[in-house]
């Protein structure tokens, strides 16, 4: 049975209690630094920060219902080469799965990293979070969780959590070294920390916090949240499939795309050093546009938008972890996440693969399996 300890919450302020916890982790955990989301002086800005001085952790807020960048990309940059010391990284479940996927793609390493995950109750899109947080980000985080505890839900004014979060089927960071538990607990009184690896257990031993056990309430709360999200996800799959199931519908679905490539830049598992769409391959001669226009008398500009998304789908659907940063970064509100999640769901299911689930799962198309897709190849079992 994994080791579980209790994190006492004082003054009904889980953020302050987590800050104290992470200060202690950094002081006693034999760590060179800690990466976590932190409020910056700029209004409503919450960004990953690498902290080496425990006294500089006063602004961290891993519970803030926003993540303008999938921090897996940051951790990948920090671990592609030896960093010179072990660091703890506090990640959302989708960030952790993206990092696991990047490690399998040789874009990072877990050797100098202690993975700390937290139950995720979702996040708002960047623009909506700015409205929700107002001028006091820390206060808004407490308000977010108090609303949940009081049964008021997550809707604020005319918006709710991002669709990616409402459709997320992995709210618990199962592949972490240490899981901070929120679900099924009275966050005004206590949180839990559960070791999921020898490294996580060694850290809890050093911290010396009182041991406890996970309650049935936690299991029930996780099951309830997962059921809600799966229902939303499956309905999203049906609606997206209906909206894109022929070429004309797909062209209409993507019609607002302006080829800004923000979705590619924001995607945590899109790791190519050079994208074909920013090379001369798609730098067409001016006369070519005129020839294309003459064929039908009209040509949508910019061109290649549908081809761009189809190429990304073919390239990335095996690795998509559904974080929704593609839609979060789109200036024209194209529902990119819904399309990618729908296609990724079918692609990954076909390969019996789940992106970011485990370092032991080899990515599709990276290995040869003699009996794979025998119904297509005609081979015998």
C-alpha cells in the first residue's frame, strides 16, 4: 500500500498551506529547485517559475484555475540535457502526460525530476480567467474552490471551464511520484499527499507528516467527476464527428483558420525543430495562386489551412493528450481541441495506446508488431 500523509490546512486557506508544504519540500527534499505555477506582478498572470530560494515561493498557486502554457514544454527544455541538480516539478495531469510523451520522444528525461501532480478540477481559458481573477488572483483561486465545495459549480457569469477540461478523462495524475489529493476531502481542513514511487515515498519520509489513509469519499468523488467528464467527452465526440464527417463540413469547420500556427506552437507534444509549413514547400509562387483561382473563379486566402490541420492530425493524433492549448491559443476560436481529441481518441484506441500513460508504452509506428491490424494486412493471428 502506498504511503499517504495529511497536509493540514490552516485558516481555511489551502493555497497558503500548499506554499508552506512546498517550502518544506524545497528545504528538506534534497532538491536544487522547484517548478510550479506562480502569480506574477502583472495582472492575472500565472506562469511556471523555477524557484531555488524557498522564500521566493510566496506567490506560487498550483491551484489557480488557469494554465496559459502547458508546462511540459518547459520541463522538456530543462531536462533535455543534465541540469546540474534534481528538481521537483508541480504539474497538472495533462501536463504530466505530455511530459511523459516527450520523454518517450527523446525530448526530455525523468532522471533529475521529481514529478508532483495534483487532482485537477479544471481551468478557464486565458481570456475568461482574466475576467474571473480580476485584480486579485490568489483570492479568486480560493473563490473557485469554495464555490465547488459549496456546490455552486464552476460557471462564472457567462462562461465555464474550457471544453478541454470538461472533457478531460484523466483528472488524477496517476504517473506522478507524489499526488496531492483534493477530491473527496474538505479542502478547508486538510489535503493529502500520496507517494506513487520510491522517490515519492522517500520524500514523505523526510517530511515527517502524519500518516493517514485515503477514504472512500475520495474514491467516490473521483468516480463522480470522471463520469461527468466522460459524458461530456462522448457527446463532444458525437457532435464533432457530425460536424466534420465530409470534406465540405471539415472546410466549413476550419474556415476561420488564418494559418497563424498558434496551435502548433502551443501544442506540448509538437516537437519538430522545423515544421514543413514554415519552409519553402508552402511558399507558393504568386502566379500559382492565380492559376488556382482561375480553376473555380475564386480562391480562399490563405490557402492550405485544411491541409495544415490534416497534416497535424496525421502527425500528432497518436501523441495528443487533450490539454486544449491548441484552442486556447487560437485567435479565431476555431474548435481545434474538439477535432484533435476526437481523432486522437480513435487513433489511439486503434493502436491500444494512451498517450502519456506510461514510459513503458512504446509510441505507435515506432515498433513493428507482426500481428497488428491483421484485418487490414491479411495476416493470420
